[in-house]
C-alpha cells in the first residue's frame, strides 16, 4: 500500500544536510527552485537531475507568476487555475502567505479537474492523489506547496533528497548569486544546475572560482495523446499523469538537455 505522501517530516533531509557540511567533499549536484503548485514536467526533470533540491521558499512572492497558478487541459484548451491567497503581495515572502480559510475552493478545483480529465486513461489511478493534495488542511502557502511537491516526488519515485526549506541556511542577508553560492558551500555542492531560462542571472566564472561548476538544464515536453486533439505542451504535471502511467512519466525525467 502506498504510504500517505503528505505525512512527511519537515526535516527529511536532516542527516543528509549534516553529511553535506562534512569535511569529505564528493561530487554533488544541487538545484534551488521556488515552490510552484503542481508544476510542469520540466520542474521534476530538474529535481531528478540533481542529488539535492532546495525549496526556495523564504524569498519574495511573485504576484501573477506560477507559485500559486498553473494550467490544465480543459475542453481541448489550456485552462488557468489558481490557489486563492490571503493578502498576497510581492512585499511578503512565500512562506509568509496563507491560502484563504474558506473550505469550498478545494472542492471547486477538484470538480474542475474531474470535469477536465474524467475520461483520461489514468484518471482513476491519479485522481485520488490529486484530491489528497488539493484537500490538504495546511493553509501556509509554502507548506502546502511543499507537501504537493513531496507527493509527486514519491509518486514518480524520484530519489533526490529534498531540502524542504531554504531557511535552514540562515543566509537571507545575502542576495541573488551570493546566496546561491553560499547554499552550494553549505551543502558541499560541486555542481549547480539551473533552468536554462536563468542563464543571464549567473556568471560561470564566479561559480568556477568557488569550485562549483555551473550548468543549465533545458526542459523538454514529450508529446502524448490528449483525447486525440493537437498536443498542448507545458501544462501542469497533472496533465501528464492523467494521460500516462507514472513509469512512463518517470522515463521522461531524463529526457532533457544539460549544457
């Protein structure tokens, strides 16, 4: 029987974190990403490509971004859904924001998912997990997103160690590249992997000078059958898991380019 993926300890990585700070340095690949709600396949390709994956949740919330929003396939077209938030602002950190307290929105979202995918071949297999994720009683946005990421990680049998909160590094006084490099130092990382969209953010020479190799991952979106209609790419991972078995989706995790 599959264990409840939402009952995971916050400090799953405690032993691994101590190991990362030890004196023996070994090859270790690290990625750092903000948490998103049921992100697209490329997010999990990045997660699967590294040894440790840091959830960057004590940084500014991006209003109108993908932290609390995503897209699914509805009636042959992409459809945007959003988690309702209380007093969301770019002046607050992700882990300082809460979901609305009302209890009707989870059922409304699940009704939309049911309508969208009830005829999908793996609806019966994946929908119970989707419902478990959406119905979580957690109302802190960062914790809610963390739970959902852990749930999908387990469902896809991704072996990467998740660092569930960037607050453990106690380095919020640092900004941008300097903070990323400090996390790499604390973890003993030898390689930092970033999505290709962020190539302009970091200087490879700066990383190299600290003994960290900087590489970029270009995610791919393998096409699959979507009710016999033209393929709509880069939807939430929910879409891929409604139309394909987890083993097949897992096989796509390595189908990306790293340069």
